[in-house]
C-alpha cells in the first residue's frame, strides 16, 4: 500500500499520452506534452533514476516544448499578399462611400475568423504593385494574394466582386471555398511552378 502512489503516477503516463493524441488544437497539445514530460520525469525520480529524470525535465520537456512552440507559432501562419494602400490608384467607384475599403475590411475580418477556427494566424504582407505581388506568390514567399479587380474585370456590374483572391495552397483554397461567404471577392487556385521556371512573363 505504501507504494500505491507509484502506480497512480505511472498510470498518468498513458492517460496523458492518450489525451495528447486526441488534441486537435496544437497549443493545447503543447500543454499536454509538457504535462506528459513532467509526469515522466517524476516517474524516473520516484524510481531512483535522478539523472534520467533531470535529463527528461531539461531536454525532453523544457527544451522540446520551447522548440515545438516556436515551430507551431511560425508554421501556422497564412501570409496574404496585398497591394500597399499608398500604391492603390483611386477611381470613381472606390471613392463612393469608401465602398472598396469597407468591403476589404469585412473580407479580412472574415478570413481572420475562418483561419482562427483552424488555429492559424492571418498575416498581411504589403507589396508595391501587381507584378511584385504575383512574383511573391510564385516564389512561395506568401500563401495567397488579394488584389482589387480592374475595371475590365468588373464588367461594370454593380454587385460584381471588388477583389480577387488567389492561393497556391490547395488546402487553403478548400478551406476558403467551403467557409468564405463574402461576396466581395472571387476565389481561385493557382499551382506555383517549380523554381527555375519562367514565371514572371504574364503576371495576373
């Protein structure tokens, strides 16, 4: 009976490991991973392996969690390329009641909400012109672009989408296609070619 606490602590290892496998939120998984490492270090200490417990606490828990947190933080970002506001040439339509700016703000807010549900951050990356925007997409500096449609693309329709969103990542395209409800943009998928190909001849 005096050693019953050892069995209780040891039982926490498979329990925390099972909880870790079931997590869909990567940040929750990091917390449970830390708990799992702490329990493992405690088990080693209780069983008399102090050196192994110290190694587990320092390397398997603290260092591993720190590296995982950095990796998750840097990888779960959707980089959206946009044209700098100072580089946008205003026209009559965009100046009416700030229509374009209002729709763009609503579109960005909806995209943030959508990607928040998938535990991703939306980062806006400004570029000076359409050519630079397209080049960044094909060079895989960004995951998607959102640019204002030209007057010829509008077809002079009052309710035509004002923006064109293009992504090179199929999974992101599937997410936006399924969940994006804003009428302010049309959505397309474009596969970025391998490096070394001539991809700058006809920017869209």
